[in-house]
């Protein structure tokens, strides 16, 4: 894990800040287009980020590469995160996020300059599970990409040491019964420090990401959010997918263990299973990013545009 391929100063695409209202709350959106696209109607990619992610968290190299490949790209902040409105801040509901991503997809389809019949959903980590669910619910999509996807929350919970699980449970209980503001814990930390993710170079990824983006990440998540992880098992929707879907896992992932055996047992011909030799966070950074993006661009090229 060395660096992000691009910094904000390296961007060649044009960006437009906009948004939509979801159940009365403002959801912040950024639309990216290739610099030379003009008024052309383009195929588009909806990017659905992960557990503690925001629009600008580690994803810039992906939307820069996708726009260079001729796609419009849309990113958004979940309600209560980043530039979106909503209180309390930094809480997570898996079901709520899938509904928000569905609303974001509808908004993308409505935008001028976007071919609503040529949309790909891209999701990473927790958002990779959401991408699987959207792929299952929207057979009209051109395709889907799930990168280091969190497909089985129960497997992710089982990967956490028992002492850490007990501490998580205590914080969740206090957060649920305490009045006022949520009880927050760090999203990521150095190995051994208390956070929702301290494995797979999570702390190093945060430091490198902040350095590249030139902004400080609000590193906190409401403890109650941890309760949404175990019951969330989007691998059960893999059998329902009827569009080309790339599932790109990391062989050394201990944050969202890649359940390759469960995917193979689904035996769905619409699924393409691939892996990289990496942990959960390395695909965002060089040198692994180069291998990851080449696989994703090759998959996009194979779609019937």
C-alpha cells in the first residue's frame, strides 16, 4: 500500500455538485463527466461507497479512470454523512442505505447527458453488498461491479476476536439506552486500537487517504451501527441477479472475508468471480489499484454498450 494513483490536482474530468431530497432530507451528489464529452449522452456508473465512506474517501482514482474510459460517474453521500444533511450524524442502517442507493440510482437515470439504459452500479466493501442487492432488484441495469464486497455480515462478525465483540456489544447497549447524541467510536484505527475496523492496514489507509485528498476525514461512527452488520447477508441475493456482475474479492481480506465458496455454489452464469492478492484496503492504492482497475475496465469493455 503506497499511494492513491491520483490526487485532486490530477483530475481531468469535469464535476458538478448537485443533489436530491430523500424522504425530505438533502442527499449530496457529485456528477463527473469526461473533459471532452460536451453534451454527449453517455453510459454512466453509480458509485456506492462503503461502511464509513463519503464521496471523496479513497474513490477519486476510480472515477477519474472511469471518466477517462468514456463514462459519466455519480457519487453521493449517505444521509447523515459527508455533505448530506440528516441527524443523527454517522449512523448506519444496511436496509436504509440500500434504499438511499436505490433513490440515487433513480436520480442518476433522470440526469441529462446520461443514457438511462446503460447504467452500471459499482460498490465497494459494505457498498459492494448494496451493489449486489441493486443488481438483483434492477434487471434493466447494464451491469454491476462489487469490489471487496461485504457479502456475508455473519462471516465478518465471526472474524472479530471475542473480546472485541463483547466490547462492541457494550458500546451498542450504551448507545441505545443513552439519551441525546449517539455514542461514537472510530471508524478505523491502527492495529489493536479500538474502532470498527483496525485490521488490514485500516489506519494506514486513513492516513494515506487524508494526505492525498488534502482534507481530514471525520473518523467516527455511532456504536449502534455495528448491530446492522451481522444480519446483513446480501450473498443470498446472488441467485436473483440477471445482469453481468463482476465480484472482485481480495484473498487476504479479514474485514469483509470473500465468501468465494458460497458464490460458486450459487452457480449463476451472470456472475464473474475474480480475486486479487491483497487485503481489504490495498485495492484502493498502488500497486494493487493498477491490477484492480484493469480488471474492472476490461469488464466494462465487455458489456454491450
